[in-house]
């Protein structure tokens, strides 16, 4: 039995690591998006009144500081998911999964950095900066990066994960089909309302909870082994 333990332990730890990383990412990103949507108006370039409100500026600052930790958790989530799929992973969809995930994190970081830079400029030069042309350009860049490009990469990521899941049968079919549905919404309807962005962390949360549930369900038989294992 001692010879089987090294093979069993990674099989038990890997899905739980993915689930924990996915839950952390979902909670951090979802909370950050809610803070941003409650603090900043949809058209950041036209309304800079939020910069004069200390409470709203504090919420935005907290959201900006949460983004790096959400990105780290998401990178961990990608790595553990790929490791869990292992040799069954399709190279084409694995490339799409990895590329879209990395692009999503990169654009998420850039948009958060631009917002953080705008807040620092306002703190040092005053709220009158919010009416300048530079402010309007930075605001529109941030909106395009987060609402259009990053979220569409999130939709592509969901399609890749759902397709791999259906082919390898590593998760229930309803989770994969819900991923397709959410991805279509992100790809087509992202410009209608910014609250649609919450679909991505919500789906990752559902996926992570399902992975955690399945890992706990299969943990006891995997540790105990078949009755004849010790004979």
C-alpha cells in the first residue's frame, strides 16, 4: 500500500487546488467588479464626480488592489485545470484555453493599472484633472480593455474549458453547456450592461464548487482502496 500513496496524493490534491483557486478568483474578481460598478458611472470619460467622493474612491482603490490577487488565483486555476486533464487534453483547445486565459489576465491587469494611475493623478493634481482630454482617453481605454476585450477573452476561455470538459467528461454536461451559454452572452451582449461581466466569475465559481464536490466524493474510495488491495 505504501507504494500507491505517491500516485494517490496528487490525484486528490490537484482538483481541490483548482477548486480553491477558482473560488478565490471568483470571489475576488466578483467583489472588485461590484465595487467598481457601484462607484464609477458607466461612462467614466464624461462623469468624474466620483473622484471627489472619498468613499467611492476608497472602494475603487480596494477593487484595484484586489485585481492582482484575483489574477494570481486565476493563473493557478488554469495550471491546475490543465494538469488535471493531463494526457487527455486536446492540443488545439489547450492552446486556446491557455492563450485566452493569459490575455484575459493581462488586459485585466492593464485596465486596473490605468484606473490606479488615474486615481494617483487626481490625488496629486486635484479633481480638475477629471475634465481633461487625457482623462477621457484613459477612461475610454480602460472601458474598452475591461468591458470589450478582456470579457470576450473570458468568453473564449469558457468555450475552450467547456469543450475540453465535454470531450474528457471531467465535469457534468450541464456545467459545460452553461459555460457555452454564458460565453455567448459575453461575446454578443457585453455592450448592453456592464453587470454582464459578473457571469464569468459566477460560472468559474459554479465550476469550482462542482470540482470540489466531485473531489470530496471520490476521495474516500481512492484513499481506502479496493478490499483486495492489501492481499
